């Protein structure tokens, strides 16, 4: 059986099952997606799962937990959220609701089946069935997710890796997938359950009983701040079934809001709904990584795969470029701010230093822009700091009162001096405000 997708250009890989017909001419393609919580599958890989399922692949979803620690969006259901004053239990009721949502999502994407880690086919007979809870998370100072202070001993991250990997390996041995897809080593944005799902998957792939070697192993590529760089890994972008993905995301009512081509999680940061999903081929994949892409025929038109570098919009600048941009922005803020800050609007009874206010808005905007562009909050801080230093150097070398720090008060009107003071000391405030805005923006994946 073949997957309907166009052949990739010479030397590039076509899709997640390259040259499948060449290597497995008498088999139906089998794909295993491993995710941490209900809703992860729809957000990160829903379009790809739906696309391959519609094309005839046997797609199975392994979900590691039932999402007991998820944040609940609908006000009428917030009593289900663990840890809330109005909560009715420790997340067990929420887990039941999220299992129902997951079932609806699985039906929407049209995949073969879904199983929980430690249950049914994903429970190793030697160990017996086991349920693993959502481990929860906390936001670290870096803006990335990390483990919370109190880890439930029943949670996924508290369980021994050997144990959880044995369960996953049992599913791999019985299902014998041709491609396994999960998170990158950092979990995308740092969630401890995502990181553990990566560890479980790779440990299971490397210890599958029965001699089955998974031909292709992929990580989900994330462009979140601090995510693992692609390096030399082959990148594949899948343009999948957006309509089915959207329907699946609608099913996760406790976790997501969908509106006019965009979605938001509990942090209420809106993100576009995209049919394109990006994956990285792992070095742990078998010898079939040299498969001939031309063996995968064109046709069908359901979805396309395009190999190549990530889009430029997701490329993070090098440290040298980030520093150069920071210096350039600081010089621009210094020049235009110094030129602008002395503008005064004289009213009947008082004067308005609108130039100083505008100069500080400019500095704050530059702080936010540089931090967002460099995807590094410390570049925001450095932009403001350098601007303050440059302004101070100008003020001490000029006879004019530029910032009200040096020179004689007789050389300028009190209003101009006041504007200089506002600009000078306001740079610190503008830097702090801009840094906070940048930090919130860089927490874009902020989930649970």
C-alpha cells in the first residue's frame, strides 16, 4: 500500500514514511504517535494524523496520562480543576471528562485507535496494568515549563523509566509501527510529561522485544523559546487535514477555545490554526533513512509533504546577530529619543513634556521588538541598559542639558530640564515594562 503524496526533490525526504512501497510492498503503513495528555495530539499532530489516516495508514495514538492536572477554561466546569477552592477532587473527575473529549477528538481525526500507557495493548503482561497521572508543571524563571514543587508519586515523572518504557515497548512489539512520532528531547516547551514521553518512546524503541526495529523515528519540531535546534536532522513539513484537526481541537472543550482560524489555551494567548506540522528525523531511526523518495508516488492530493529548512519566520538569529541588533536598537533609541525628548506642549497653566513620553514609548517598543526578534528576554534587558549608558555618555559630553544630569541649570529652561529628568530616569521604567511584555510574549506555549 502507498501513501498518496508527491515525491520529494532528489536528496530530500518525502513525508514520514519515505519510500514505504519500496521497503514494505505488501503491508499497510503503520504509525504510532506518542503524546503526554489529551489535547496534545490534536494541537501538535492532528493534521498529520488525520492526513495519513485518510490516506489509508493504520494510525494509533498512545496517550501517557489522562490530564488530571489540566487547567479548565469554561467557568461552569472549573470545579473539575484540581487545586481550586471549588474543586471536587484531585482531578479524577476532570480525567473522566477529558477521556470523553479525547474519544471525540480521535473520531474527528479518523485514526484507528487510542490507548493509554499501562492499559490494554500498552500494558506489559509481566508488569500488569498501571495508570499514570498527569505530573503538572510550573513556569520557571526562564519562561519555560518545569516540574512543580509537589510531585504526586502516582504521576508519570515519578514512575521508573524502565517500567513505563516496558509498557510502551510492548505496544510497539505488538503493533510493529513503521514510524513512531513523539516530542523532541526538551518536550517542546519543557513540560516534564512531554520530556518523559520522549524518554519513554526512545527507550522503548531501543528495547522492543521480538526483534522489531522501527524504521523511522521522528520528533515534533517546536519553535518555542529555548527549544532544541534542528541541527543536522532531516526536517519534514506535513500539510495535513486542517478541517479534521480543527474538529478534533473543538472536542477538547475544557482545554481550548477555537475562534475564526485561531485557538487559545488557558493563558488566553491566541495562536493561528495551521495545517502544517513539522517533524525531525532522529538518528535512532533504522537503515531505511536512505530510502529512495522517488518510490513514493504522487496522487491523491489529500496532503503534501515538503522537506527543507524551517520557515524563516521561525528561525532564531545567531548570538552575534542578536547582539548586533541589540546595539543598533540601543543607538536608534538613544538618537531619536534624545532628539525628541525636549519637545514641550505649552498649555495655559502648565507644560506637557510629550516628547519625553514619546521617547520612552519608543525605548519600550525597541526593548520589546529586540527581545521578541531574538527570542531572548536578556536581549530586551541589554537594549534598555545600553540605551541608558549611551544617553548618559551624551549627557556628560554635551554642554546642553540633554537629560538633566550634567551641565548648568541656567543653560536650559526648567521645563526642558524636567523633560530631561523624565527621559533619563524613565528609561529604567521603559526597560522593565518592555522586558515584562517580552517575557509574556515568549511564554506563548504556556500550557497547564
